[in-house]
């Protein structure tokens, strides 16, 4: 998998994501001109509440959205 934000100007990236940009440069990656390799992390698998297409759970009037669902 790759993260590609090269459609944005380099100035936009360095202003909006300064720490990420600096840390990646220190590691030899420049995300401004080209995609950079990424891997899924535990953060992306935090969910676990089963919902339907409207966010409803199996508990009456209980909805789950976002990362929890």
C-alpha cells in the first residue's frame, strides 16, 4: 500500500503536516513528489461493534459510528 498526496503542493504538505513531513525526510522519504509505502497499524483495526448500513447495533436505540463500528 502507498500513501500518495503528491497532487497537493509541497508547501501545503509541509504546512499542514510539518512533523510527519520532517520525520519522513529524516528517514529518507519525501512524500511531496511521490507515493510512500505504508502498512496497516493496530489503529485501523480498533473497531468491533457490528452495525447495519445505518449504524444501528443489536441494542435498541444504540448506534455506533466511526472507528468503533
